């Protein structure tokens, strides 16, 4: 079992992974500068408009982004009940206090989770890990040993589910799977941890035997190229961030956390 295959449809699939990562970082940093509903709401609307032209299957988009749609209202609800109190207080019961300030903060929190999470997830599902490693090492000049080691480890993450299933069947066959749920979980988790260490040791030995640890100038099988459309992607991300920040400042809702 391996990691889910990236989507290779639509304009996003033709972009360099570094440009996707940079675009997500630009929008994220801009939205983290202020906690207000205007900047997050404007950014979310612009992102949804861009998503309409991304050419991604609707069913896949809904399935992959479902954790974000669940996390956003939960974060907003928690902030609503226990957020900073200011203005008129509508509900006060024990630690729960709903006021004008907590309502505004809850709305800003939910919108910000959506505005940051949705593009990050959608850009990630169109990235091939090997292409990302090539871009990080060739374009951003990150250490090749670190990048390749991370890629090798990422490729093995998908095996955890298959290893867990195999351990469950093996323990059941030996009659040790009928103990308490907590004891069974802890024992099987430790077995998976040991198995992961052994596989990691073998992988490190195999990579070293193939020369991955040798110093000097490294060659790459697939060159990573930053094209014009990648620069356009970064420009669009800057435009989205600029419009969102400008709208918040113009409406007076800009609320920097450190100010």
C-alpha cells in the first residue's frame, strides 16, 4: 500500500511543486497577520473563484477537503463559547460566555481555517512527492541528503496501514488479540514501532549502498524547471493576499494579533 496518487488533471497539475508551496505560504502568512472576518472572507471567496477554473473533480475536492470543512465550524464554535469577551454579553453560563467579541472572533477563526486549509489541501493533492523533492533540492538548494531521505520516508508512510492490518491478523492468529482494547492497542503500536525501525534501518543501508550518502555535486534524473506559469501562480497568490489585506484595512476590520 502506498500514498494516494496525486491528481494529474487541470492546470494545477502542470505547475512546479515549489510554486504551489510558495503560493500556499504567501496566502497563509497574509492571513496570519490579522484575525478578522473581512480578510479571511475575501481570500476565501477569491480562492473559490480560482477553484472553479482548476478543473478538479468535484467529488474528489469534497472528499479531500472534508477535514477542513469539519474543523472550521468546530474551531469557530470553540471560539464562540470561550473566546475573548467584549461588547454586549448575550449568554453567560459557567465558563461559557457569548458576546459581540466572541462572535466576531469565531467568524474570523472559521473563515481563516477555511481560507488557509482549502488551498493548502488542494495544492497538496496535485503534488507528486518526487517532483516536490526535485524542486526543493534543485530550485531551493536544500541539502540533497535531507530531501531524498525525507522522500524515502514519505514513500513508506502508506505502508503503516498495511503493517497494522498484518499485525492485527498475526496477533489474532496467535490468540493474543482478545485482551483489553487499550492493552491490545499499546502492544500493537509498540510492535509497529519496532517494525518501522527495522524497515528504516534497512532502507538507510540500501540507500547508502547505492551512493546516496556520497558528497560532491549530485546529478538528477529529472530536472526541475521554474516556468512562466509558475511565476504567474506566485503573482496570483500575492494578488489574493493583497486584496484580502487591503479590504480589511479599508473597512477598518484589520486586527493584528500582536498590535
